[in-house]
C-alpha cells in the first residue's frame, strides 16, 4: 500500500514538474512527455493533479517596454494616485484598436501559482506589428461616448486629423464643456497637424506604450472577446 502511495506521489511530482518548468505547456504535451513513465495517464488526471497546485489561466499580454517607458508609466501613476473619482469625470479617454482577422495565440493558457501573474515568465509580449484586420477609434467618458470610427487604412497624422479629430473628436469635446481629452503618444497623435487641431482643447498627458492604463482598453477587450466568439462560430 505504501509503495503504491509513493508511486502516486512520484507520478504527481512528474506531472506537476512540467507546468512548473514550462508555464505555457498544454495538457496533451504533458501527456506525451510523461507517457513513458505513466503509460495510462489521461488528460483529466493530468488536469486534476496540475490544478491541485497551480491554476490554468490566460497569460498577461504586455507590450515590450524600455526602462524609460517604465519610468514614465510609474511617474504618471504616482502623480494621479491621489485623484478622486470626481477628478476623472471630465476626462474623455480615446484610443484606436485593431481587431485581427486571423487566428493568433488567444487560446494559449499559462500555468501559474497565486501572485505570479505579473511575472514576465507568465506573460506574452504584445507587439504592435500590423496584421490583417480592421482598426477602429472611439472615446468614452464618465457619462457619454463618441460614435465609432472605422479606419479603412493605417493611421497617419493626416488621417487622424481628417477622419477623427475634425469630424468626430472636436465636435464631441465641444458638446462637453470643461472636458479633458486623453490620447496616448502614438506618432499620429503628436504630429504637428494633430497638435494644431487640439490647440484649443485641454489634453491629459499620457506615457507612451501605456494603453493598458486607460479604461477604454476594457471596452476593446470586451469587443475582442465578442469578435472571437463570432470568429469561432
């Protein structure tokens, strides 16, 4: 009896060792790796024994950041950490988002323990290379939102001015006196023509490569989930 218990513990250690060593390993891969030592192990057993110590979740998707990006993000968060909800009410958050038309690694899962989510070993870098898809732009505020702009081509400073700022963003801001416009430091946003259109608008300084700090990112995530449900069906 003790021998069998020791054998079971050894099998447990062998199974759990795989996701601890390779956080993004799949259950079927663990089965292939351990089959020579545990010939009849099934996926449900691997899942049950792995989940006894770890949890399988989607990896944190992150942009590659330089030390300067990290410092700027930290300074921004510290400067706004004491703001009350009422301080944010006038802010109009804007952003573009691309919904891709081809499959990527959305189904990747990662095995990790409690408190390990921010660690780089359990995340995926979220690069900004152009892939087939559709890009949209929009804004949200405390009690309102703009219409959604579909961008038919890659965003340039001229298109940002002609298709977004002049026909949509500026009229939206004029309907909300005292509003503060937020957009990130993407090149089209900081170009001379864009700054010219925004001269009469109060803007909120924002660090580069920090879309995740804006609440509008949650809207894009919800849209992305709906998009992939439609894509899979």
